[in-house]
C-alpha cells in the first residue's frame, strides 16, 4: 500500500473503477449475447418458414426424404445454414457430409403442426443455434419436424460489441471519477497537511498559534477542532508557566533578600543586642513564607497527579467553623477584623477529607484577611497564611476597624453539581472581587491586577487549590460580590462523596 493518503485514495478509486468496469462489462456481455442469440433465432425462423412450405409439398410426393433434404440444404448452404429432419422416432436425418448434432433436438410430445421450437446443440466442436418447425403430429409416421441451424456466434459478436463500447464507458468514468477522487483527496489531505505543519511548529512556537480553519469531512473537522483546543490550552499553559516563573521570582526575591540581609548582619556582627532577636524573627517569618509557597506548589502537584491521598471522614459543620474561626481569630483581630460564625443547622454534617476541608477554609479565610491589607488581589489567589504572625498588620483607624468583618457559614444545599450537599461560605465586607474577574478567580496564577499584585507577593494559587480540592470531592467553588460591598466565596461539597471522588 502507498504511504501517502492521497495515493491510497487514488488507488482505492482505481480499484473501484476497475471493479465497476468488470461488472459493467460482464453485464453488457450477457445482455449483448442474449440480443445476438435472439437475432440469430429470428433469422433462423425467417429462413425456415419457406423451407417448411417446400418440405410439406415435396416430401409426400417424392418420398425420398434425403433427396428433399439435400435440395433444401443447397438453397441455404451459401448463407451458412444447415438443414436437418427429425423423424417421428426422434432420429435426426442429415445430409451426407454434414456434421451430425451430438445432442438431441427435443420436440415436445404435445407439439402440433406448425409449432416452433428452438435451442442449441453441438456438432463436432462447433456450437449451433437451431429452430425446428413441426411438420406432423406425434402419431403420424415419417418426418416429424424440419430443423434449420446456424453456427452460434452470439458470444463472439457480443464480445466485439463490448470491446467497441467499453472504451466509451472507461473514458466517461474517468472524466467523472478522476475529478471526484481529486476533490475528495484534496478535502482530506489539505486540512491534514495544515494540521501536520501546525503540529510540527507547535513545540517550538513562542507566539499564540492561529486557529486552523475548520473544513473538510466531519472527522477532519473534529480533529481540527480538537487540535485548535489543544493548541489554545498549550498556549494558555505556557502563559501560565511564564506568569508562574515571574511570580515565583518576585515571591522568592523578598524573602531571600530579607533572609540574606539579616543572616549577613548576624554573621558580621552588625546586629547585636535586641537586633539579634528581631533578625532571627524576621528570618523565621520569611522562611515560613517560603515554606508556605513550597507547600502550595506541592499541593498543586499532588492534585494534578491524583496522589492527594484523601481519607474521607464524618465532619460536623458547627465544630469545623468554630475551629477555623479560632485558628484565624488572633490574626484577624490584629488586622482589625471581626470574625463571626453563623451557626449552621444543628446536626449538619458531611463526609470529606478533614485536612483538605481545613485547607479549603484556611485558604478562603486567609484570602479574606489579605483582602483588607491593601492588596485587592489577595482575594483572587493571594497569600494564604495559616498562622497569625503571617498576616500583614494594616494601618487602619478606629473608625475603619469597626467596618471590617468576615462571616463563616455552612448550609445544606440540593442540586448540581453535588446533589445533596453542604455549602461552606466565607463572606467579607472588603473591596470585593474586581469587576469582570469572578469567572476567572479560580484560575491558577491569575491576578486581577498584576501591577498592584506585585506589592502583595501573591502566587495566584490559593483559590485554584480551593477549586481543585472541591472538585476532587465531587463539588465546586463559586465567587461573587455582595451588596453593598464585599465578596462571598462558597465551596459546595456532597454530603457523601461518590465512588470516584476523594479516593
């Protein structure tokens, strides 16, 4: 088989064309042979009719059957016909020197005078077509029927006609089939060549690939659509990787600079007395930031590889919210934020991995706290700090402190995606989600305002981890702004994970 698809399509059409020509040729041959056989039979009838009239007049008078037969044969021999007589007993009488039929010439027992019977027999190596006209009834003695025969050339005549007509069929089929084969080949191979060229350029391309046009057969269209989606996803991933590297460079620069500076101060003795303690605390805090960043990246890697290792257990909503509020209460108070737990329905519980749920709520509360710290990107993937000393202390007035709140709530919900589930909600009255970004806040490395986010040092992974953990449990995460100002981030989890969730 040829390796090129276009050649395979061409070969397929060639094989189909040859098979069609053979089928048409065979059918035409049978039809033409039948027509020539009918024409021979008609000519034999025309020749036999006057001979029968003569035989009826002369045979009773002369009495010598062979003499009459020789005379009748001489009248038509020049035209290539042979004449035979079938006796009442079925014997075939021939003229001396003529080839006798090897087969019988069957005359039906019930055939009446004047009836015509036709068929074919062989005489020597030659096939003959014959027509017999009944002279007498079956009870009469003497000659029963007169037979006129001619060589059967219907097969040869049909073959000659076929050879004359078949080239026209071949030419017409080529004129019609070749353009169709070319168009079909082009409609398939053209898009595939574009796909091949685009796929070859994809690994080394730096710019976003231009979507390929959707054309060709349905299968090729589907393949092109999938390729465009894959190329777009690859371009998006490359952008995210570039953003990640840029973010990591920034996120690492400040802690490393601080650690290096204070470590040098401790080494060369610049820091002394109380400064030693402050330097040690600063190094510890920045090391904690680095550890947190590494932990976030590790969580993302585990979720992508499916190695998170969830262990579902029964979790009471009331205790969960109370423990989360207690974890962050000191840090929130230091930032001038009042944390409030809205008591859920008594007895509300669900089944999930406890560490994953703690991380979900920790990321949500940490983002809400960071949203009050002058960094609006904190709500959309900003720094998540599980310990109070990691929370920046904002410069606030007593009046503004009274307006800062974070509310934790849990309620039972029903419907997709989790069916019967529980919604864990963290609401704040901070700056809210920047307009136009609520649909993207859970994207990895997304920053609503990159220029301002650089001051906050966010990695853009907080809410992305929240959504991934929720989906791993068969749930989903949502973000929305609330009136008059603030934001609410909700995570909906099923009451009981399905067989493929949190496993």
